[in-house]
C-alpha cells in the first residue's frame, strides 16, 4: 500500500514536472528595453526580431551586459582605484504578455468526470516580468527576471544570469604608430568571463540552445509532450551554476560550467518531499565556432551536460540516483540585410539515461534508455516589421511503460513512448521594435507515442493542436 | 567646375584641420584608452581592427576624421540608420576632450592588413580609385583620400577597410541618409557595381 501511495505521489509529481517541463520548454526569452536605456542603442543593434540576437547582441551579452552610455556614480580610492561605477538610472524594464490559447479539442475538466474545460483561454497576463538588466559595476552585469505567472498566480525568480567579463588581450598601447602588441595574446582578442545562473544554456548567446530557442513564446496552458531531455529546460530554475568561458577572436567560444541543486520553494533544507533533486555537481560544457562575413554569420557548436538526479517525491535523498548524459549539436545561419532578414536554426540533443533509482522505485522499467530531440526552424522578417517562422520538432527514444505511463490522463501514453512530432507556424507583426503581435499554430503529428488515441482516452495527437495569439509589450 | 569646387572644399577642410588639434591631459588619454579597450573594442576590436565587416576598422584612422564623426554621433547630426542604432547612444556622454583622446588613441594604432578579393572587381576598383570615371565627371578617389588611401586630416583613411562597410557608407551617402555633401557630390552618379569595385580594391590595401 505504501509503495502504491508513493508511486501515486510520484506519478502526480511526474505529471507536475511534465507540465512544468512543457512550460519551461516553452519558457519565453525576452529582450529588455533596460539594455537600450543603458546603451542608448536601438533594439535593432542587438536583435534581429526580439528576442533573437544579432552578432552585436551576442557580443554585448558575452561582454557582461556592461556597455553603457549613462552618467555614472563614481567612487575612487586615494590611489585612484575605482571602487564604484554605478548607473545613475537603474536599467529596469517591464514585460507584459497577454495571450489567447485555443486547442483543437478542449481538454478534460480537472474535477468533473466526463466534462471538458473551457476552450479559448485568455491569460491577462500570461506573464508579467520585471527586469534588472544591465551594468552592476565595471565588467560586472546582470540579467535578472522576476516573473508573475498568470496561470500559476505567483511571482518567481525567472531566468537569471550574472556575469563578469573582461579582455585578457590588451589593446595596442597608444604611442608610436606601427608598434606591435606583445604578450601571450598578441594579435588576438581574448575575452574571458564568469557566469552565475539558474538555468543551463541561459548564459548562451546563440538562439539554438533551449533557454533562448524557438519558439520564443508559446502557450503556458496547452498540453505539452511528456518527454524532454535534462538540458532542454528540465533543470531550469531548480539549479544554480557557475561557469567560465572564453570568446576568442569573436569566433571561438568555449565554456565549462558546473550546476548544483538550488530548488526554490518547498522543504528547506531540501528533503524527500522535493522532486528531481540534482546530486552533487552537474558539469555543463559548450564549444562553438562562428564565422562572420558580409551581412551573414554561421555558427556550429556542441553542448551538453551530465547530471545525477535523485527522484525524491517520497524517496530519501540517498541511495541510487538516475544518471543523464546529454550531448547536443547546433547550428545557426543568420542574414541581416536592411530589408530582408532570415535565420536558420537547428539543434539535435541526445540523452543517455541510466535510471537506477527510478527502476528501484518502480517508476521506470528500463535501467538504460535514451531520449533524443531535434528541432529546425526557418525565420524571416521584412524590415524587422512583419515576418514569420516555420519550424519542425521531433522527440523520440526508448519506450518505457512505467516512465511514460498510461495513467488515464491526456498526458499519458498508451504505448509507453516518448515520441512526439510536429510543426510550428508563426506570423509576427512588430509595429514598434519593442512590441510584438504573434499568431502561432502548433500542430502535432504524433503525441506521446501515437497519432491517434495516444493516451487510450480517444484523444488524438491533432486534438492538441494549438492556436495561440500573443500581445507582447516591452517597455 | 563641380569637381574643382568639391576639391576646393576638401582642401579647405584639410586646412581647417590644423585648428582642430586639442590638448589632451594624460589622465583623459588613459581613460580614453580604457574606454576603447572595454567598450569600443566590442565592435571595433581590441586594437581597432574589427572582425565583423559591419563595423569599421578604426586603427590608423585619421584623428580629425574620427573626432568629427564622434561629435556628429554625439550631436546626432550623422543620422544614417546604423549611426542612430549604435553610435548615438555610445557617443552621447563623450566630452570634446575624451573624443579627441579616443581619436588620437585609434590614430596611433597599426592599420588593418589588406584582404585581397575578386581580381577582376579589384582591378576595376583600382582604376576608379586612381583615375575616377571621366565620362561621368567623377573625380579620382585618390585626389582626396591619398594615393594609398591613407587619408588626410578630416578625409578618412580607406585602406584595409571592410568592403561591406565601405559599400554601405557609399550607399547611405548617395541616398543622403548620411549627410556628407562633398562626398555625395562626388559619388552620386557612381553605380552600385562601381562602388563594390572600389570597396573591394580598398579592402585589399594594407597598412
């Protein structure tokens, strides 16, 4: 009986996690006017169409969000060492997101058996966020997002990235023309940085990684697939990590980070009532190369992480754990013309799973399995005003009747499969650079393993197709 | 006559250049070097040699030209779209002395090495640069920018500059998005292909 109760609790927890994953995977990525306030630059300097970054936007981020043109409050020692350099006007901004969601078939009522929930959900707001995004001190800056979630009705710390960055290579000293730079990094631009953040890939400047990847905004209430890799948003908000990165000659990027458990809310010190607790340190790595020419840039890269996760949810935070190894490859091509802008984004993530703990607790049937996700997107914009995107996505992997259980809900899988495939079509209109109106359609060709009756409830994958309207204001 | 008039204006600017020199205190020069290393370098490279062709190389650029441009950004009198998007903000807090120090800092750097491009395009560009286009009464670029495109006072150095940047500047000057009346008068009848050729030739010139 106790095992059943624990199992039920675990199932509920897993469903909640799955729902959170769906939200996290679709967690929107924001461009913030506080950067524009701080730098005096228009949004177009850093973004093609918000929130996708231009090469300069990537430079701004990698340099620690510190470029500024505001008057500073200064402090100096007698030796003229600078002890303070603070913006007189804090780099604050607000984001408001209002949305409408309609699914092809209404989802079941959460309480009344046989009834369905209202189909046609307005969220005002879907999210409202407050940002401190900009310089803290010389070489030190932050992107801190505090978000009110309309569906959850609560405030929480959202994507946060605090970073320190400076060049190791010194500029050629002023003086005699023709004088050659000297030293280890002579002739090279070598930037190094440190990042402290709460979501693997939130520190990444390319829009191919999960935290800032397409779709940049999506419904927070529509049903989402049951499987995602750890690096694909699963750990976001429940870990804290520090990383060291190098950006060499504006072309080569290398980073090594380590994350550890930092769950917000619930029991503290963290105990068995928490779910999915990262054990020890989870290393994260990133390597990439960007080539820029004319109005184009091409990036190819790889990233990944290793994490040991204790299931918790009624099980002690000791003993066996689940081990995940994620390896991903990504590429991005960007063309930024005066009239026409387009971007191609692609990511492939493969995750090996060794689910010793889940098998021991009866939550998974296979100790060794895998999940893989592929996404590809084409984006176009005319004069940063009107444009659209078309993307395809696919998640698949090993079947497991316990891990992807048929629990009678619309989040279940009748054949124990993590497979979901589909497409996303989007039209955007930006009357102003900081205002985006978005019409999005998400279509599923498979959902949790099947195209029809995927959960044994008579619901088809296409019944989860979602029409989503968004009004997104940044000011 | 028009050509002679344009050249006369340019020569006048060059003469006026002598009056632009400003005394720069050592601490301001140091602050300017720091600013160049921490802020300007993001786009223009740590030694004033940018890796992105969207942003100009500043190394070895003439100080009076840099000074005039930074003041034009700060005063918002240079108003092409990129100037507005990037440089209006960047230059808004700069004093005249800091501007002079930044200009001197970059003028003292070693110019960017040349990158050879398409041979045919480059050779056509060389002819235009050195001889102009007499049929269209377009004066040789070298008349003002120097035989080696090294610049002269307020006339910018063009040697080794990124071709896409040069092309874009010619286009915004031709379309009057960037106000440069003398230069506009010289290139207003230049075709896009001719601009591309000149830009390709200039990009290939070394320091």
